[in-house]
């Protein structure tokens, strides 16, 4: 939920423009049109809060993408003034459940934001429906299912954990459907599933990279391997309908094990909704269990202490904010090479390990920002000779330098050095391991790094988020998918020939 807007902001919005607000009728589709980044406004009168309110906004063509923002009692709906929102790519469905403490009788104002540039055409509909029973899933539940059952639970540490749901039928076939937004996920509507669509191989591309050099550095693998199917597209559903029956059947009594990162819940209401469907004609006894495992619980005790120190070092360092202010001050906001992002300690540690750091080796971070990567390397591998960083933006350099100078700990840590300057002008030829968050670097900067890499010693390892043009300097040792602050991204570990 967003915070209530300041009164002055609301007055300013009204002074600029009093929007035309059209009433919506229940179950009557309404066509709307507006240019990109503008709102179309509607209102709904609710007199019975025992029923769930569902608002559906569907694009009418590929040039359209409507997002839903809803406010109770306040006609000035905006991207900063709302109570509920749904901003997926493509169709959006927003549900307000009778259990929601903010759901009450009165007028609901709906703003449909046209996300794509140009003219957006969409259809908006609302409905009211009775709600099936949905049980709170603590840790374990056992019971009998004849058709469908629904469960819900709160994600306690979104973005920092992984959830696992196990479903065991005593005898028979069950399917599991999961959503972070829909209260009653089903065959027709869900985000992820198990036991129904696996024959299509509907796993996200993040987890299906096939290459001789690809490995999965996921720190959870020993304990909690990812396992889920995404919802199929309409084209994939057509293919499913033509599959031989034997391809869609599962073994009787097979356990279903759903497992996924909680990154999806980081900016949502933190509730996970589960639907269980009986695929047979007979009632089935079943047991469902769930658990949530923190990332930080997966690392060794020694590394855990260093992880705690890392978090304390950067507790009050806002690298992204410093970068944003510096880019604005220096008027370089339009240059892609200054796009800011940071590593995640738990997920970066396995990447460092793949580089096999040796005592006395030198680590460099090209474009070190606030210093997270170089300090993580210094903590994880204190036997390194030194960990160095170069940063061009003065504010980020000063922040990084102050952070390095003020580390106080009894734990061993590799010496730290940070330089202000251009990575193409600084000498990093002594590097044994190099990291650069190059995902947004322009080609001329990539080419410049490749040229300087000629001076690296044989066997030097280069960790980059963007591959170099074809060359005879490096061999691709590994390609990975690694979690960063902005999500999972491609990472390449190259070795100097």
C-alpha cells in the first residue's frame, strides 16, 4: 500500500486538471483509449463488501498495455496516489478481498494508465463474486479434497529467501497452482503450477540455459532446487490440447514439490496464494507442507560472520542514491555506462569461488561504485594480496573511500585500495581476477576494456556481465545466471589465454 499523499499534492493535481470520471457497470465491458503515460478514470459504487471485487483491464491490441490503480474515496488517482494497483505486462487483474481491512462500502476510483507510448486501447470490466474458503497454511495441513482447496500464507522475508511447498496425495492425482496476486489460483488463472503443464517444459528462461559452459551457482541447490512451471501462453495451450493423453498423465500418488525465489514478492503484498485441484473423480487424502528458507542460512558459519560484517558496513550507504545525485550534478544521466546496480553477497560468493582465488592474487573492480563487490571479495577471500576498485564519479569514489577507511573488525580482510579515475586510463595489468558490472556499458567502452586486457597475465579471470566481441585473448570458462540487486542477470567468467 502507498502512503497517503500530502494534501498539497492533491490540490496541485486538481488545479492542473479535473479528470472526467466514467461510471462502470458490473460485468459490462467498457472500451477506453488514451495516449501513453496518461490515465483514463472510472468509478465503482460498492454496497456489499461480502463479495470480492475484481477489476480486469485487457489490451485490445499489441500496441496497448493498461495498468490498474485504485483509490478509495479519492478521485485523484495517480502513480503515487492509490490504495491498490496491478502493473503487469499485458492484461491486469486486481482483486480486493472481503478480508482486506481497507475494503469497505463506498466509491472506488479506478485509474487505467496507458503504459505503452502512442495510443493505447483497452477494455475494462469489474465483477463481484462469492469467495470460497481459503485456509491459512501454517506449516502442515492434512485433509480430504474432492474438487478444489485453497490456502494462503505470508512471505516473511521477500527477496531474501526461497519457499518450498510439498503436496503429497495418498492415492490419486493432484495439481498445484500458485499466485502472488490471485486469491484463488486455478487451471485457468495462475502464475506457476506443478502437476499439470510439465509436459510442455514451461520453465523460465533463467533456469533453462543450455551450454557447455553453463553452470548454476545457485547457493540453494544443495537444499532447495528451483522447481515450477509458469503459466502457458494461449499458443502453448493449443499445443497441450493436441498432446497424446499419455504425455499429460502423471503417476498415481506422485508428490509435487514447488520451489521458487521470493523476489517476486519483494514489491507486492507478501501473500502467497495456493490452489489445489483434484484431477480424478474420487476424493483424495492429501498433506501439504510449506517452509521458507533464508539465503543467509545457506552459507558457512565463517562466511556468515563476514556476511553480517558486510551488511553492517553498508547499512547506511545508499550507493544508488549517491549515483543518482552525481549523475544529475554532472549531467551524465543519459549515459548508459553510469547506470547503477550492486552485487548480492550470498549469490556473488559462489561466483568468486568459481574463479579459484589464490593467496597473494590481486582483485580489481572496474567501476566499483560504493564498493560492495571489492569489499565482498576482500571479506570472502582475505588471503588475497589486495582488492582494488576504480570509480569515475567523485561522489561514489568518496563514499567508497570513506567506507574502506572506516572498516573496523577483528576478522581478517584483504587490503583495500580505491582510485578515482577512468577505468580505461588506470593501470590494472596486475589483476588476477577482475569484475565489471558491464551490462549497460556502450560498445566503445567494452572494446576499450578488451584492448587493455592484452596486458593481463595468462590465467587471469575476468568476470563480466557483457561478453566481449570475438577475440583470441579470452576463453569463456563459465556462463551463469546470478542474482543482483535488480534481478537475475547473465554473468560470464573468462580466462586469459
